[in-house]
């Protein structure tokens, strides 16, 4: 046995030593270190959950304050929403004057009642330049927030008075109220 070991060159001995070292590391990983790292990760996740649980009363207070604020806004909005058509018209009229838009149609809203909700859809047909119409849609959707813009349809129509095509946008605004 000693002869066999002595007959092996230093290069081969170093290779066997490296293979043995990595084999021992591999065995140690699966026997000891792997479980330690798994438990360390579990402990870290439990600590995060504990921090979230400790912050729960504070988060609950913040959410209840936000809920009270939203309820106040909703009650004030319900008082304002008594005549949504009037509110829409009060936004569209000055904007139309400034941007050379023509209000072609503003019929009575389509009102339906479903599952304890009152759904009102107002459709507005307005004529003008494309950029001005887009600005109006942007105004109604983001700044004024009179309702949710459900759909916008752009179409060109031949106007016999002007003897040319005009661009018309039909805007559908939806409001939902709990009955």
C-alpha cells in the first residue's frame, strides 16, 4: 500500500487531495450547512412577519383615517352628484368656447338599476379638432373626475352645410351610485 502511494506523483496526489476536499465539502453541505441556511432564511422571514405584525395597529389607524376621509369625500360627492348632466355641461361649455368645439348632442342619460346600484351613462357628441377633443377627454378623465370615461369614439362625418368632413367624438361617461 505504501508503495502504491509512493508511486503516485505529486501532481496526482494534489488532484486526489482536491477531489477529496470537494467531496468532503459536498457531504458537509448536505449533512450540516444546508439545514442551517434553510433555518436562517426561515428565521429571517419570520422576523419580517413579526415586524409587519408589530406595525399592524399603526397601519390599522392609518387605514381607518383614510376610510373616514374617503367617506367624507363620498358624502360630499353624493351631494354634488344630484345633477351630473349639469356638472358635465359646466365643464364642457367653457372648454368648448376656448378650444372651438361644438356640442352637437347631449341627450338624457341612460339610467339602469342593477344589483343595488344606480348606473347612469351620459353620452356627449362633440365636434372639433382632434387635439382639442383629446384635451377634453383628458380633462374629463383626470382633472374633473365627474365620472368614469367608459368609451370614446372618433368618427368623421360629412357636413352638408360646410361641404366637408368634420371630426366628431362621442364620449360615454359612467357614474355608479349605491342605492
